[in-house]
């Protein structure tokens, strides 16, 4: 046993954390698939009737239900779904008539690009304002941060998006029209990563790069303004307590510079901040639905809404599967960063 424990301890901490979490991912994903499969079939409406229209004959509806395997028991339907899933087949969308895998591959990069840049700006705004407001307490940034922290959580994201469109696009004219990820007269860069900003750099298409960055400006700013407030208040509370602690006073008395003291306090504040960032990252996947609709972004959010409205079982199951996988991976990464930030955690 001691030899096995020593062998386990010989691996890097981050690798041990990942291995410890991987064992939980499979049963969690299976639970999500099963719950989603059952809940989706509780949605009102007959998918066959929605596809064929109200003028369809009972015979045509019955034939389509048989083709879609909707007449069997729940268990037989779930078994067929699992068998197809193992083969990489998520089914065919009843609304777009495309394989769900194709639809998701087209839309996932758009949503990921939006929420990744939104999360980066959210961290910069939230943690940056918190640190400055604590270090320079009573200053202008501190007062602005207090007002912003009170208002941010109460402002709906769609209202912020519409306000930014009106002020920055309609009045000021400094933002592009809120239609899609790139200007209509510019061809998207060849797909490498799916992120227009990265693919345009890799291919040297600087006009596409400028256009994609400009179209990211408003939706990213919208999501960041709404979500940075909560992160700022948490960071302010945690960092403020650390900044007033005994070891910080000792470090200041020892003659360390304020920059080193601030960095030391920030590092000791990281574990709860990392947890909050992980939660926000997963939350942004759902929060982007309205923002994607306002800016005609063409991501997963719009796809999920269409799937619900049209009782599109395969599309909705595919979306939930991708969303669940993404969130579980984010939480696994949070565990890794949490362990790296706090060496006291034993794995």
C-alpha cells in the first residue's frame, strides 16, 4: 500500500488532480444524458406533427413517428440513442434536416469564441477593479466600483446589449451593425480552430481579423458588464480580508514593496476567485442565449431555442450533451487550478 501511495505521489499534482476527477466524469455524463432524454420527451407537442404540419394525414404522422423511433418504449428509445451515440451519431435535426453533429460543429466555435473573450474581459474588469478599490480605498475607482457592484447584478443582459447598440452603434457609430460575427462583404477565414480572430491571424487575413474583432466588441462588452459585478464583489471581499491580515502587515514592516505585497495578497485570494470564475464560465454558456439572439450571433444559444420551440429532440439532446461536457471540463480545470493555487490541498 505504501509503495502504491509513493508511486501515486510521484506524479505531478496537476496530473493527480485530473486523474482523480476523470473517474467521476463518465457517470456524471451518463446521468446527464439519461435525465435529458427523459425530460426532453416531456415537452409538449408531437415532433412528427410539427415537421409535417397540421394538414398531415394520420397515416403520414404514424409513418414518420415509426421512422423517428417515437413509437417504442422509453427504454427502447434510450437504448437506440445510446447505440447511435457510441457510433458518434447524435441524430438528425428535425428542424434543419442536418446531422446534429454538423450543426453543433458549425455553432460551437461561435459560442466558445464569444464566452472565452467575455470571460477574459470579465476577469480583467472584476478582479482589476476589486484590487484597485482595496489598495486605494476611498479613491475614485473605489466609489465607481461600489456603484457598479450595486447595479451590475440588477441589469438584464438583453437591456445592456440594446443600450450599447443604441449608444455605440446608432448614436456614436463606433461599433459595427449587430449582425453576425463578421461583415457580410468579407469572407470568413478558412476554419482551423473555429475562432474567427485566431483563424484570420493564422491565415494572414487581416481584414477578416479587424472585422471579427469589431463584431465581438458589443456582445463581449455586454456579457462582461453584466457578469463582472459579482466577481468584483467576491474578489473585493476576499482580497480585502487578506490585504488586512497579519502576514501582509508583517511583509510591509519587513520593507517589501507595495507591488510585491499586492501580488502576494492576490495569490492567497485566488482559490475562491478561481471557483467563482469557473461558475461564471459555465453560466455564460446559458447567459449567452439572449445576447446571441440580439446580435444574430448564430451560436449554440439560438440553436437550443429553436430546438425547444420545435420539439427537436435530437438537436436539444445534442446541445445539452455538449453543454454538460463543456461545464464538466471547466469544473475539472477549476479543480486543477484550485490545487495549483493552494498547495495545502492534498490529492
